C-alpha cells in the first residue's frame, strides 16, 4: 500500500503530463454555467459607463444644499435609459431615478425621502448632501481593458452575468472530458430489474455518473461487465477510447477478479494498485497513452471515496481548471474516535455548527457496502492513520457530502 498523500502526488503528476488538457470549444452563453473558462475576459468598456444615481431623488449641486432646508427649482427628469438633457446650475436640481445618468452640473443626489414637493416646480431639500453622495462615478467598478475573469475559472452565477453584461454571446470553455463507466460483477442486474437470490442492482454506475457530472466530465455508461475475460475485454477496449475509464469491482484478489489482467493485456501502465485508506484500499490507477484508467473498489462507499480522492483531481486537470483551495473543512470531535494504525479512514459522519465552530462525530453505518448509511450522513470525516484513539475536542478534517 502507498499513502493517500503519495497516491495523490502520483495522480497529479500523471495528470500534469497531459499539458494540453481537453480541447477548447465555444458554447452559447446560456450553456456556460459551471464550465471551465479557456479565455481571459477583460472589461469591454468602463463600468458604469457614465456617472449614475444609486437612489431615487434629486440630482443637486452639493454646494446648494450645504444649508438646509432650502428650496430648489426642478429642471427635468433623468430616468434609467434616458437622461434629462439639462444643465444643473446654482439654485436648480433635476429629478433622478436609480440607475439614471447624472445630469451635467450635478455632483450629488439627495434621496427623495429627504425632500418635500413645493408645487408647481420646486422641491424643498431637508438634508444636506456631501459631494459624490448618492451616485456612482464612471469606471468606479471597472475600467475598460481591466482583467475580470481569468482562464481556468469555473463559471459561477456572477460570472455568467458578467459575461452577459460584456456581450459575450459565445464563451470559450474546456470540452468536457469523456469518462467511461463500467461496473463489473456477475451479481449485478440493471436498475429496472428485480434481483434474484444473490443478485444486487447496479448502483455504482449511477453514483459514479453523478460524481462525473459534478466534477465537470461527460459520463459514458458502458453497462455491466461480467466476470469473464471475453466480456471484460470488449467493454474495457471500448472504454479505453475515452479520456478516462472507470471500472468498479474486479480489482481485488478474488478468483474472478480479472480486471487487472485485462488492463495488462491492453498495455495499461499501472501507477499504483493499493492505497492506505479505509474504505477504498483496492484502488488502481493506470495510464494508456493519454487515457487515465481507474480500477475502483466494488463496494459503493469505497467507490465514492476513491473517486473523490483521485478521479476528481484528474478531471479538473484535464479541464485546465485553475488551482483552488482545499474543500476540506475543520471540526471538533464530539466523541472519542478510534484510529487505524495502517490506514487513513474517511467515513460517514454527522456534522453540525454550534455557532462558533463545526462539531462532528462518526455516523452509524455498517461498512463500505452501506450506501444507505452514507445517505443518512451529511459529511465524511477524515480519521488520520495513527495508533490509539482521538479524544473528544480534537480537530479533524471533514468533507461535506456536496464536495464528493
């Protein structure tokens, strides 16, 4: 076995050996959310493009309202999308709406709540205003040509709005890497079937599909591979046509675990085949050309953990996603927790926020086949490889289930 840390180093080194990543493609703006940007985006103009009001009220010369109350003549109205076309001179003002251009001569905006109408065309100002109050100057947010979004960023909600405001109808993004998914085992049946004695439904293909989508890949379901060389050869050969191949099950030491034999037949170079983590020990990583090949454990929770630890970084690297801070969080243990001297444990947990910090404890579960137990948890806690027991109150890392 190699440590999780060493296995991750090996994984990242292999991923970085494919420097180009996936090709760039142009997608419509409305399809860009969640994609990885492959171009730098600079402001196409000053933002805002003009001095504008940030509240409804009256555009004034602040010098005219230094002593209040005072009465000013109202000269026109400036609305959003349509300026007033007037000049504010001493003793005058202009009615103005939020987002409207500031008329020439004005240098402040008094909120309408601080005024009283004086018919027919005057207003009484009840509160003084400072120079620049109530308005946003041209280019206060962005100057034309300023870098706003950098290549490698995941396009989030504010980003797609920014792209829209810049008129980006098409956006250059990374093509999603195609990730082939193959579940193996004679005991598996399709989801729509009723299992007979000794059979179980194929859940791994669907948890892996969900994780591939969340990581930014395009899942390709290959179905179920039976525990015989002929069927495994055909399906693995098909899977090797894609950027990543995930094979769950068949990588342990059992009599019918043939997956690694088939990997060898197709020239897959094995980089590691056993990781000191629980669950997920029999995790295999190999490469064949630019294709990444993973042999994942058959037990569902093991498969989920192995994907999060090793497959997600590969997909992000292929997407040329920018580096980001770790999505692990810290919490205090609520109760003593036994460590494993041989392996790091990553197990279902219950986390809560007590108003100051996160508190966590392991969740009830029956082992790496207990997918329902993971469903009842809301996190996975990382118990370091060590002798003895961690005490209540000690700090540990954890992953939210969303980060899986």
